[in-house]
């Protein structure tokens, strides 16, 4: 029995030779190797190579990879600029290309034409018919599409934009859908993670999102207006008041107004257009049970998102705790569940707060509900949000 070693340098040559001499096991090995090394910079070439050597699985998987990474492929890959008009049209016409906004498809076509304008301008009109112009913001149409020389100098292209192809529906990837987001945590060696991942129940797959700006732990996470807010936590062995906001529309983290004081081992929840942070400690307490009673925070802070940009105290709590979970209940109530109380251990009560008449303060209901289950503590945070 012989062994075949496949490397990046010889995988395609080896597959070509094995295909010529019909060594199916070697062909399969090379295909698996190439598929394991797919990248936005090479997937289009691998797909073309698969077509040439009649490797159906290689073609299908490389094509799927290119669809799922279309924005990166179209924006950065040199192979994209070498596509034939027919192959580019097969991508642009697909419902399955992953783009955040339809504007990206228009920009991809423009980049492809610009690589060889004299020869490709004649094919542009047919390809542009597959761009879903009704899904593009009117401001972008007026400011970018119509003034572009490719459109302004071609009556047929101008007609394509003006007619808007009303029979074309928005691409599924441009329609906001609910995903589950996991933020931070620790790896198997105990190192603090700044990674962020999203799980799509629709596609049943995980996808990486941009990392947190800092490897913070014991923070809180909440979703509001389809954006993600990460509040406080422990950074470089001290509690911080910093807040980061992940803007889903642009896929980037931006700083948000800092809380009034540092917090760690706290929780947060969104109620309407307001973000609340509940409990926690102003000091690094690891494990949480080590927190001293005087360091456990007995206030709830609130930020009016889109308001004046300043946090304020919304309520005082009767049972200051850390490690609890805060959730919105209905449209006007906030619930705090479980957690730890310094000196008293596990808290088994549920506290209910309601919005006051002015909407600026939370009013404690005065009622406590006891639950039987013990709270859990984790080093990562999870929220559901629409992208």
C-alpha cells in the first residue's frame, strides 16, 4: 500500500494527473484537501478547476463557499476580476449570495467592469438586470448609482435602474432575520475570549462576527434595535464602566456612553428604547461569592438609546445582588431573577419593577416570588438579535 502526501503546492497538479489516469481514491483525497483550504481568494479558481476536471463535489462546494462569502470575494479577490460575464451573471442572479445590502451587488458589478471597461461595458447591461434596484436605498440610487458613468453614459443601463425590475424580490440575506449571538467567554485553557459568533436557526450554521474591541469578562449583554450592547465587566483585572455597541447594519463595534460607575457580574436588559443594567459589583470579584456586601451595587442604571446619551439611576433595589439575570416582561416591566447576595449566598427570589408614569423611573412592585431552581453563572453571554 502506498501513501500520497498532498500539499498546497501540488494539490491541483496531483488531482489533474489522478483524474487523467482515473485514480479515484487520489482524486477524492485531493478534492478533500482543496475543500479544506477554501478561501475567498481561491474559491473561484477552485470552482473553475473542478469544472475542468469534472469534479462535481469540488464545483458544488466551491460555488457554495463563494456564494456565502460573496462580499469578500467580490471586494478583495483578484480571481473575481477574471470571471467571464456568464459566471458573474450566475452569481449576481442567485438568490443565495450572502450580502448585507443590495448595494454590495451593484458595487461588485462596477468593480468587475472597471477591470476591463472597453471589453466589458457591453455586457454590463445584461448583468445589471439582476441587481435588485428596488431593494437599494433611494438616497444611494441618487447619490451613487445614477451619477456613475456606467449608468449615466448608457441609456439602456439607465433604463434598467429606472424600471427597477419589480418582479425581482429582495435577496433572503438582505432581509433581517433572528439569529443567536454568543459573546466572549473562556477557551479550554482559561484564556479570556473576545470572539463573537452568530447562529442562524434558518441555515443551521455558525458564523463569526467581528471580535469585541477588548477581551472583557463578567460583562453583560443585551440586544436593542437589532444592535448588541456589551456593558462593563472585568478588563485587565479591574471592573470597568465602558460600553460597546455592535451596529448590525454596518457590522462594526462602536463605543457607547459609559455607565455611571464600573460594574461586573451584573446583568442588563432592554425595555422599549431603554437599556438597563442591574446589580453587580464595582470591584473585581472572582469568584462572585467573594464580593463584600458593601461592594455589591444596589442601583439600576438606565440609558435612553437615541436620547441625550447619558446614563441615570432608574431605581434602587431592595436586595442588591450579583450574578442575577434581568429580562423584560411585557412592554413595561423588568424582572430580576436569582443571583448571589454577599453574605447570604444564593438568592431565590424574583423581583419585579414597572415603568413609572413618566417612563424615566422603575418602580419596585414590593412583591417577591420565590423560585426553586438555583441560578447558574457563565463566563460568556448569549442574546437573540435580528441581522
